C-alpha cells in the first residue's frame, strides 16, 4: 500500500483506485503528444503572435507561469512517488536527479510516461471494475437518500426557528428603543415647559417692578 493511500472501512478510496489505473495516464499521454505534434508545424507568425500574447495578455502570461511551476512540482512528486513504490532508479541520489530532470526536460510527456510505466499497486484495477464502481456509486440506497432529505428538512426547520427567534429579539429591541425614545422626549418636554414657566414668572415679576417704579 502506498504512502498516500486513503483507507475507508478497510478498502481503498474509489478515487485512489481510479488514479492507480492506466486509463488516466493514457489519456494524458495521448493528448500531450497531440499538442506537441503541433509545434513543428507552427509558423514564425504563430510564434510571434504567441510572444505578443505572452507580453500583453495576463491570462496567457499567468498560464505559462503556472505551467512552469507545475512542471517543476511534477519532478518532486514523481521522485517521491517512485521512492514510495520502491522503483530501482529512485533508490540512489543520482537516480532521483535523473528521474526529476527527465520530468523537467519533457514537460507533461515525462509524467505521462512515468504514470504508464510505474509499478501498479494492489489498488490498481481494470476498466471493467471502474464501470462497476461507477454504477454502484450512482445507485445510492433509497434509505440514504431519504435520510439526506430528512436531514435537510431538519436543518431547514432549525434555520426557520433561528430566524424567528432573531426576529422576535429584533422586535423586542426596537420596542424597547421606542419606549426609551418616548420617555426621553417626555422628559425633554417637561424640562422645556418648566423652563418656560420660570421664564414667564421672571418676566411677570420684572414687569410688576417696572410698573411700580413708574407709578412711584
């Protein structure tokens, strides 16, 4: 069993077994060889246009940087995978350098060839097994589907209750704020009325004193 194997209930994960098959490497290698076959027939105008896009298009610029970084990363991953599988070339430091350099010097082709020729672990399986696992994965038991539905319904009810509680709290807070505002306004009106009464009393007293002086 390899160092990155994920076990579920005593069996290897479905995606892990798929990655151990020869199907994906074959698709990768064929598609890569096709794109590499287009390079010799490219005209100088095509390369000039590519240079223009690399200089002026952020998408092309970032894609080329990503491709370069992934090519360098593939060398490290291939060497580590080969060491984990006990490949003879990866048992020595020189062999690891040769294997990593091959991955860098032949981008995409190198990893494709390695995936096609590496020792397949016990988790590798055939195309027929792939089809069987795909059918079993798509045919979920009705009880599990019903359980998923009930769980989703329960989560929806919980969310509704939470929203209702939050709405009640918000209404109570708004009511309390309104009551406080009314009390503040009432106190302000009372103070204003009292101040007006005192001002009126002072004005009346001043008027009476002025009338008394005028009569004297």
